[in-house]
C-alpha cells in the first residue's frame, strides 16, 4: 500500500523525484564553474590594468570583455554571495537612468579624490563609480576616458579593476566555502529547509535573468515606436549590447535545461526555444541595437524580445509546474 501511494504521488507531482538532485546538479555544473570563471577573469582584468592602464590598451580591453562576459553569465544569480553587501550592484550598477555613473567619475577625476589610492578605500565609494559599467566609461567614453590628469585616471582604472577582482573573489569564496552547501543540503535549521525551497531559488534566478534580458537589455533600447532609445542599450559605448543578450541567453539556456531534467519532452522544448532566440540574436548583425530607430530593423529586435518572452512563458508555466514551485519575489523588483 505504501509503495502504491508513493507511485501515485510521483505521478501527480514529478518534482518530488527530481528536486532532490536538481540543486546539486545546478550548483556543481552551472553555478560553481561560472563563478570560478568570474573570479579568475576579475583577477586577470586587474593584472591587465596594472600592466597597462591606458584606455586604448588592447590587452586591457580584451580582459574587460572576458570579465564582463563572465559577469553576464552569472548576472541572474541575484541571491546569496552576489546579494551580500550589495556586491552585485557594486559590480553592475545598471540601468543607470539618472546618469549617476559618469557624474560620479567626472567628480572623482575633477577633484583628484585620494579615495582611489587603494581598492579597500574605494570599496566605500558609491556603487555608481564601481564595477564594470564604470570601467566602460573609463575605457570607451570619449569624455571620461580623456578627462583630467592622465596619472590620476590611470590610478582610477587600476583601482576600479582591483575592486572588481576583490568583489569577484569574495563571491567565489563564499560560494565555495558556504553557500553551495546551503543549497545542496537543505535542513530544517538552514536557510533552505527543503529541496523544493532550493529549487525555487534557482527557478527564481532563471526568471530574474529572463526578465532582465527582455525588459532591460531589449526593452530599454526599443523604447516605443515613436520614441526609440538606442543609447539606452546596455554597454553600447563598447559595442557589446547584443553580445550581452547572447551570453545571457546561453547561460540561462543551461540553467533552464538543468531545471527541466526528468522530463525529456520539456528539456527538448526548452532547448528548442532557446536555440531559436540565440539564432535570432546571432543573425541580427546589430551589435548595439541601433536598428531600433528604423522600422525595418526594429521589427527584428521586437521579434527577439517576443522570443525571450516566449521563453519566460514556458519557464513560468511548464518549468514551474515541473518543479512544483512559483517564481516568487524577484530581486530586480523595485529597481
């Protein structure tokens, strides 16, 4: 009789069978490798700035691109070590609707503020002047990248990259030493009491990434038909707007597939819809979404956003049902 009841329970709620292993798989094969890459690339970026701090340095710009890719690949994990001490915002203060980042950097450079002398002191600086988006201005903005004294600006670049290295190393250490075990070993006295709660955290991360991609990375430059906003695209100065969408979708595809394990048909559906979206971004040939200003090209970006929203619908309904969870609170809400 007990065996019969167990079989019926699994038929009604397949999540009972998969949730026990899903968090371990996601942590070991999705999160930890990407977090390790983030920390390694953050250190490489800092070393590149130490070797050559000039804005046009190709090795520095390449290291910036690699480290930024690594961040985008984990930018949906807005919980735990990334959320602690606002590390995620310190690494990635965007959207910046009020232009706080260039204002903060311009003030630092104008005043030659000594806070740039050490990364430890700089960690008390406003998040608007820290992280990858501040570094984009320092490397690619024609005004900020040439403002003030060359030596001071060099020190600022080196300190911002050292701060990035410290933040990414702290995130990796916390994941390795503590948070991975919290997600993979739920208990009644722990942050996650059950496997289902751990699965819900990961499901929420998937929804966070999809929302950020649709509403901010694509929605902001699209604006409206009458008033498109191409210069609101993410990192358009460095020509990386479309790349960020592609990197994010590739990482979210891996997470969504892992969350769908145990249901081969769902895995196939998820993989197919992500493949179509990634194919659309690869065929777009518009690295900064400048085409949103022209009707012919705008429709391509709108179609891409619609595809991402299709993924959101599948995630919200089918993956959520598969796991037996709801998206819950989104860490991006209210930003």
